[in-house]
């Protein structure tokens, strides 16, 4: 069970996440929705331990993991759910000629300044050898496909995507 209690993440005086509390039962799914800049990515990076909360606690199976990082939790991949199919050469909602990348290295993301997530989070994933799977969560069944290791979206890592069907976690 994942329990988030009073989670706040501030950048200076601005709270990107303010007093978030919820729990997710084993096998459960939760969607985080909101406008651009509402704090969705910061909330997920904080839960995945890619960002440090200012206040609050994160409990996993009863253990306080607030001070741990993703790799210390045994995470094998960071699932980055988005509204497009993965990482593209340009914004696919604006450019019909944008090309979907099935695989990228962290260095490619950084050098090409691709819009996966903020560069600090990319650097932390690279430093901790934590792959990122960017996929469209709005497509029916894609969350399950991602967890099952099916080849969807864009795999960002120093090593190729695991073979199809190799379940994550």
C-alpha cells in the first residue's frame, strides 16, 4: 500500500504541491489530472523520489520512505504517463511530421533538449540508472501494457528496452 500524507513540495515561496494526501491499495491505479503547471509532474517525481518534499510523508507497505530515492526503493523504471504516445522530434499536436522515438539515451534527451520532463529529473534518472518509459495513458489498456513490459511509448535509458513481455516490477 502506498500512503501519501500531507505532501508539500515548495520552490521558494511557491508550493507546486500543497498538502496532498491519498492512499493506493496494492494493484490499484490512480489518475492525476490538472492543467499545465498544476503540480502533477512534481507530485509524481516526489512520490518516485526524484524530488525531495518540503513537508509530509510517503509510506510504502507501512515503511516511511520519504528520505529514500527511487533506486533505493527497488524501482526498475519510472513510468511517465502523458497524453501523447511517447517522445517526439517535435510537438505531435502541432507538427504532423513529428517522429516518435521508440528509444533514446539520457544523453540524447539532454543534448537535443527533448521535452520528456525537467532536466534535473532526467539527470537524476541517468545518475541512478533508472529508465523512463514515456507513454500515452489515455489509450485504453496502456497502463497495463506498460506494466507488462509491452513495447509502447519511448524507452529512455542507457540500455535497450527489455524484451517484450518482461513485466516491470
